[in-house]
């Protein structure tokens, strides 16, 4: 049964606006905390809190298959997407990172096709081409102004692909009956994987808790409360009620919110290449979503 419109509107509002504001929070977090520890720690804490609530409510224990699915999807969402994004944001402005992550919907229909779904139509192909052109303008123009390192732009795009793959798989793999358990296990598994990666790469060497700034702590707190409980909780709920390409429409709003917050709050530059890239990428996402006919129906 389709949920009431107000519930869908509230959930979409969370992933649209709250997630758009998290790019600046990530930027602040990684100022004094290694990216793997910042994102991994936040995910583990949030996952444990969600699971504590879920088990206090006596939810049904997940099966081995459900735990395996949560581990895979959580790794794609948090160890891959969040880890790569946070790493890139040590070198990229939050608005630039948001525009690059906005390419996630480009990958979703291609992944669906690769997994045996419908073949992308002409508008999807055109949308991907226009969107990639926008990425080219953003990276080339940003590099010329010292704003967009091509390597870190590529890392961000890899993170976008990981989230797109996780979004598709999350709708197809077995999941625990409880939404809290689903989100909690994904966060816990993904966060643990990211922490392990951080230790394996030697990020703990030379790092001391005393060096963490109040700005980074504030960013972490915002990510935990709003980015995870509000944003990711709404996202997991939507994966049970909405198709993946429609869910990915948060990319219409996220980059605009992130760019405006970066400009007005963090004094980040707002350049002509950024505006052109924003128009191209958002326009490309519109083409892709309307081609697949998912805005007005299940």
C-alpha cells in the first residue's frame, strides 16, 4: 500500500534539504579528523544507536541472508561513498563536491540495465552526455581556479557510483523487516569497514583526539543527528516504498542547497563554471528521470 502523501513529502524533504546541508558538515569534520575515522565513527555510533532502539522494541532478528545484504549495501553506502566523499572534501569545496555527487542518478539507470532491467532510452543517453559535459566544465574550470583537483573529482565520482549501486541493490536484496534494523546494520557494517580501512592505511599514525577542533565536533554532531537519523532514516524508508530512480531525484535539490550554503555560510566561491555545471547536471538528471517516467507513478 502506498504511504500517505504527507509522509512521502516529509521523507523527500529530508533527503532533499538535510542531505544538501551535510556537505559543509563533512567539510568541517575532516578539517581535523581523518576522513575514514570521521565518517566511520559517525556511522558506527549511529548504527549502534539505531540497533539499540530496534532491539528495545523487540524487532525480529535478521537472517544470515539479511545480514549479508546489509553488510554489502552498508559498505557501498558508507565505506565507499562516504569514505571517498570525505576524502575528496579535504581538497574540494563543499559545493563542488555536491555537484559531482549529483551525478548519482546518471549511474542508476545504467546499473539497472546492467542487472537485467530496461535499456536506457534516448533521453537517458542524452542526459548522461549533458551531465558529463557539465562535470567537464566544473572540473576544468575549477582546476584553472585552484578549486577542483581532477584526482579528487574522480574520487568523488567513484563515490557517486557506489551510492547508485547501493541504491539499486537495496531494493532487490533481502532486508530485515524493521526499518531501524535495516538502517542500523547498514551503518554499523559500513562504518566498521571504513574504520578498518582507515587503520589499514595508517591514518591513526600521528592522529590525537586532542587535536580535534570544536568546528569538527560540531560537524560530526550535525552529521550524526541530521544527516544520519533524519536523512538516512528517510532514505531507507523510501527504498521500501519508492523506485530507485525516483529516490535519486534528491540530486535536483542537494547541489543547489550545498552550493548556496557554501557560498553564504562558508564563503566559498560561486563561479561561472559552477553555475554552468549546475545547470547541466541538474538538467541532465531531469532528462533521465522524466525519460523513465517515474515522477508521477510507481
